[in-house]
């Protein structure tokens, strides 16, 4: 696979912008280090020392938030069921999230809320003071990034010392961590209840803050539809898909980029290709299983390419299918966003013939189901 032809505005900032672990409380940070036998590369020890001090502060602030807001949050009734955006990594879930939260009738958790779930109700007004620690663009593509942009909620578990597959990013040269927490099927009843309680409490906090329906984006939730329905029986789901021949190289680029920024080691990326190939198959299997549990009126599916070519038409159909309200009220904000981002360009990738054959062999069912074999053949003829 050739390196992406990128129009990214990334700079050397990514080499020292703060990794995500800065939001961990002391318990979470200690467990992460102990579990991985303190295998921090010497070039990252300054982070380890800094985060040890910051984690204590996060723990104290978390205790204060529970004292100040705990009872009020616990009494909050979530009147509007959340909406979950699911789909494989690099299929456009972030873009769709940003588009939908433009509607002021909905909210999505911000980067600050996801990194500081234990104390954002207390400290969110101070978030601008910490913005210098975050790059202005994502490490893997050209999309804007800040603590105010919508973010995926998987970090909520990490910051509070609970298991998540994303913890592998911290020590990528060690065996993958907490894979049981991807589909949640092998958890004990106690572990599962703790996981559910964390998500419910986070949504409660968001609803307490704004009293608006919450839109959550998290590719990991593609594996968890059954559990999500146990927590929120009336939840709605939006599944977005994208050309697998783009998703494969883009996913590898994503993991390499995130590891370089957030790893506490010097990643070797051993076994990365196979991990991406296998996870993709498992994800679509779980989406198919979960889809059967959801009333069709609360499940909507679209293709990334269709969203890009006709955003107004695609989102109008999505609104009508899920009953999200008056689309015309939302339309001016959508059009302004599209105008402001009309020059945005995605990374471009070139697969070798061998890589293309592997994707066809391993992901052929998805390629055919969504009509991407024809799309891929046409794009090769035109290139």
C-alpha cells in the first residue's frame, strides 16, 4: 500500500500535542501502567510523570463533581432516547456526527466532555484554557479538531479506569487489551452492569446539562446493539458504510497515526493488517445481528459516497425515516457548514493488486452487498 496522497495541514505539533491519557483519573492511570508493567519508552517518560500528577487532580475534581452534581444528575430523567451512529472506522461516522449536531435540537458529547467525564460539569468553562494541548487537525486526516468538536464516547470508560479495547493504543507492542469489551458478550454480569451504568450516567450528565436528545458516535457500538437496547430500548441507530477498498488502507493509516500520537511506546505495528481484516468481518456480523433487534423505523442505513454527493437529499431522507423533526429548520445550518467546508479533501490511497485481492477475498460479502465491486471497477478504469 502506498502512503496516502494527503492534503493534510498537519504539522509537527502532533509530535508533542498531549496524548488522550491526560484525562485519566489516578485509578485509571495507575491501572494502565501496572497492567503493562510500566513499559513506557524513554522518550515518553515525561508524559508518564506529568500524567501522574494530573491524574490526581482529575480524581479530586471527580469527587467534587459527585458532591456538587451527583444527586441532581441521578434524578435526571432522559426523556429523549439517544441516537447512535455506528459503522466501521473511517466510513464517515465523524462527518455524519458533525452534520447532525448542527441541529440545535440535538447535542453530541464534545472532546472535553469525553476526556473529562468525571468533572466536565464543574470545569467545562475552563476548557478553552487547555485547548493549546490539542492539535487543530486530526492526526489521520484533514478534519478540524478541538475540545469543542463532537467526539466518540469510548474514552469515557478509559478516563475512569474501566476496560476498553482502545487501551491498546497506549501500549501497542503488547497483546491487544480488553477485547472482551468490544462486543461485551463474554463479560460477567457484574462487568456488564458496570459498563451499562457508565454509559447511562454519561448520557444523564449530557442530558442534565442541555436537556436535548444526545447523538453518540462510536464505531465500537457497532458490536453492541443488543446491549445498547437493553439500556435505551427506544434508541435509534444510523449505520454508515463506505467503499471497503478505501476503508482498508484508511483504517491502517488511522491506527498508525493514532499510535504515533497517543502511544507510550514506539509502535512496531506487528499484526496490524490482519487485525483490521478480522475486525471488519466481525463488525458487519454483529451489525447484522443487531439490526434484527431494532424496529426498522428506528434503524437507517446510508453510504458515505451518497452522503458526499447529495448531503441535503440523504439527510432529508434520514430525518424523515427516523422522525428527527422539521428538516427545514435544520437546513440553513447544514448549508452554512457545507459552504464553509466546500474545499475539504480526503486522503487518497493506492492499493497494490495483492492488497485489492485480499480485500475482495476477505470482505467480498460486504463489497457485493453494497455494490462496491462495480464502483471499484469503474474507478480503476477511469484512473
